C-alpha cells in the first residue's frame, strides 16, 4: 500500500503540472534550504511547485493562499515512513494547522503529522482543527492527523468544496465540541473520496455528535482500514440527511457491554469496568461503552472535580442511546467546563439520562449548559450553576426541535449579578416537563435575550409542576414568554413565582397566540403586571384557578387582545412565607395558601413530594405554591395560643401607629426559662429582637414596640410578625403598622 502511495507521489513530482517544469522549494529548520518556514516556501511558490519540507517540528498555521501546489515531507521523495512521524506541523493551538479557503483547485499535502491545531475562527464558529477546507479541492496523502481540536471537524472540516481526496491517512485522537470529531462534512456539494486501495484509518476521535464522522448531507461511502468500532451507530457516524455507507476492514476497540466507571484519579488505559479500574475521562467512557437497547448501561462518575485543567475533560459531552451518566451527588460530582464550551449536547438520541451531578461554568456562543434537540432524555437531581453566553439564546438549557425532555429536582441558577440571557429557551415543538425545579437569579437585558427565566416559541408547551421561579430579571419579562403557541397551553401547576422584576411586559408575557394555564400557583412580583397580553398579532389567553395573585384580576393586562378566564378559588393575599436568612418560600402555619388549592387534583400529575421533599398533599387538601405546609396549626387558632404553660396574646392596639404592646403570661404563676421575642417583616427579615431570662421574666410580661428596628430607625408601614420562642417551641402572630 505504501509503495503505491510513494510511486503516485514520485510520478506526480516528475510529471509537468504546467507548460513549464515545476520548481522544488526546500524548507529546512536548520537553514540549509531556501526557507526555514513552510509558509515562507508557500508564499514564494507558483502553481505546480513543490514545497519540500525537511524533518523537524514546525510551529506554524499554514495557508495555501489560493496556490495549487504540493507541500510534502521527504516521504514524498523517498517513501520512508519515518519522515511522516518526524516532519510535524504543530498548530500550537493557534488556528488550523492547514487552511485552504481561497479557491484552490489542485492542491496537495503529503507525508506530515498535523497536530495541536485549534481551528479556523470565523468570528462565530471554529472549523477544522487539523485541516480547514472551504470552496477548494485538496488531496491528503499519507498524513497523520491527531490531537487537534475545533468546534466543527476536530481533524478535518470541509464545506462548499469541489473535492477532497483522502489516501493512506490516519485521523485519530481529535476532538470537536459540536460535531465531527474526526471529519465534518458541512454541506451537500462536497465530494469526499476515500481511496479503496490505500485505505485510511479513522479511530478514537470524539465529538458529542458524530464522534468520528459527521455528514451534513448527500450520500457518502467510506472505505476504511481501521475504524473505532466494527459496527458504528450514530454516536460514531452521524448523518443529518441521506446516508453514510461504511466499508470497514478492522476495528480499534470492542465496546464494553456493561456499566463503566470514571474517577478523577483514573486512567484511560484502565479497563473501566470497576472503580479500581476507572477511566479518567467521561468522553472516553462514552466512546468505550456499548449502546444496547436490550441492556442499558451506566457510566458511574465518582465524586470529584472534572474539568479541562484538572482531569483533561473535554466539553461538550454528548448523549448516547440507552446510556445513563450518574454521579455520586450534586455536591460531590462536579463537572466544570471552565468556560471552554457548553456542558452537554444531546442530539438525536433516545433513552439517555443524566443524574446526580453539578454542571457549572459552561460557555458558548448561544448556550452555556445543556443543548437538547430531537431527543427524549431525563435530567434528574442536577444543579446547573453559573453558565453563561455571549449571545442571546440560553444560559442554562436550550431545548429545540421535536424534543420531550423531563427535568426533575433540577436547580437552574446564576449566583452573580452580571446580565446574560434567558435561563431556558425552548422552541420548534419542544414539550418539556419541569418537576420540583428551581429557576433562580437569572438576569437578561436587550443584548442577551429579554426574558429572565424562560422563553418558549413555535409550538413549544412546557409544563412546570412544583417549581420555584424567583429573583429573575428581564428587560421585557422577568418570568416566562410564551410565543407562537396556538394549539396548547403553557402550564404552571403548584408553582411559586415571586420576587422577579422586569421593565415592560410583566412576569408572564403572552405573544402571538400565547396561552397559559395556572393552577394552585403564587404570583407576586414587581412591578404590578403579572400576566401581559401583547396587543398585536394573534389573540392570547390566560386561565387561572385557585391561585394567589398579587393584585388579583387587575394584575392581568389583557390589552384588548385575548381572553382572561378567571376561575374559582383565586385569592389576593400575602402568602406569609417563612422567610429568614436565607429566605425561605415555604409557608408559615398562618398562610392563607394552606389548604386553599383546588379540591380536585385529578389530572395534575403531581409528584408525591413538594419542592422541599415533604408530602405533596397534607391535611387532606393541597396548598397553593411549590411548598406544602406540614404544620397542623390552623390560622383560626384562638388568640390565647399557647405552648406548654406559656400564653401569647394579640398585640394591642392592632393595627397601631406609634406604639403597641405584646403580652405573654405563664399559667399557675410558674417561672420559665430564657425566651426570645423577634419581629420580622413579610420577607422574613429580622427587624428587632427582645431577649429575656429567668432573672427578669415572671408571671406577666409586657413588651412595648415603638416601630423601630435594631438601629432605632422607624420601619415602613405594613404587616409584621412577632415570634415568641421558648424551650424549643415557637408561636407566631401577625400585626399591622399604620402610617
């Protein structure tokens, strides 16, 4: 085989390529040739010339600049394979090793190792770590293309190309963060010809989509000597349109049809079949484990920190059918992309699950966290924290194109104040379900997506159950936009949507046939509009039943473009959250939301527990909001509520303007131990505390409060709570301060 390639190269050198004989330009690092850099030789070559490169490592990113020339090592003239290993173009992760994008029609490379290229950056996408070809024709003969990275085509990216001819070339250990770890064919009008006589090897490359080969469109036949596996599925060879026919003679690995293990102190040379023999990298485990519908397998990830700098992890990680990736726990197994790329890309796969992980610091052009397309997957017990984007789509989750993912016990949170984009973006028939999830602290502005928590469009109909949406900001809407979704509703069932803020269109924005149904949900946000109908385009609608809405029906701005269905059981009252530090949105025992939800929960598909893990229905009827109060004390408890022998009375006067008295006594004149009386605002923030002990607390104690905080400043008019604590027990009452 090598002899045939050598004779081909030798004949091409001896035959004229133009009306005049071609010239040979010598490149030698030692200075004995015409130039010491390959690019120097190319710059001074003419069509038909040969740039002959002597052995050495050339730290360059060469560009053929439109010239139809041959760049070759001494393998080209001698047939000695050692020149392939010893003549290296090292891209130094500073761009593609080789670039052709100036209309080359008869260019060639022969006898090199191409390594450590990082791809051609177009300003928004990065192509071809080893070789980038666009609108050109190229022959690749007897090269080793390895250890390159890009977003598209870790080894080779080719698009809008007349022809690519591959002969006797090895493409291995390349990585692409989006698609085509080995080769990415990016358009229909590309002919990639694989030599049947001098076959190539393509193996152990990685990408979340098309680990070895990605074909955008057009039929393709691949003749291979050695491929990663003998019978590749779409994890290894992914074709978006049309087909890829694989003709494989040998394979590199036999996939492991059992659970495999990954540890931060593992080794990819291990067997992977036990924790003691664990791999170090998750992407390597994905290559090695077998996808089997009759025997689903799991990749177990041990506790530890997995990132590019600490373990050499490569992101984005991909999905593989009938595989689960399960960590040791959200606080124990942490995947940190270190802003190199997004964390997961799950495209065109079924029955792929992720569980018990923290996913953080993802960053890519339009997505930081998890991308899901044409897939059904379950994400459970996962924290998505502090992911980011430079564009406008989704910080944490982008769900697109005929997908039906389920998110359970997932926290979607940004902990810093920097503006970014929508936390979640769904579109084009994506029907996602969120159960017991929290969406917190995400902030969007005009440059980054407009909607703090979620944006849904083009017939996407999420369902949110037992979810908490808090402290989000959007310059248009702080919570959710539902747009161009005429055939079904966005559902919020037993959700707590509070303390979000926006500029123009409310907490929930309905646009162009947007529809929402809220059941047993709390809406209390700033400013005053909770649901906003866009006044133009197709009409919208909102249906509310057994909800607690700040401002009642007046908080829904219909704008003469749709229908408000104000159902039974809706209230407008302070929910009386527990508060405290950190603030809790659980309900106090006096909350008007307790037992105020719909009497009939049939068809709501409620989980067995609330957001805190407590039984979802307590005391015979469901509460409004994401939390179910577990306290049996009713708000109708008599004024002389007591704990043991201690009585706490309603303050007098109530309401009050300047001063009020709080009285508590002991029964049978019994002396008690230390006590604490605390005053809180409705957000659960401590305003004032009075402490006492056995030396100053006798039969009857009366405490006067003048409406000041601990620093002596007058507090604002409004509702306050006072809480008496004694011997591990507590009683809470409400009072009102007037102007």
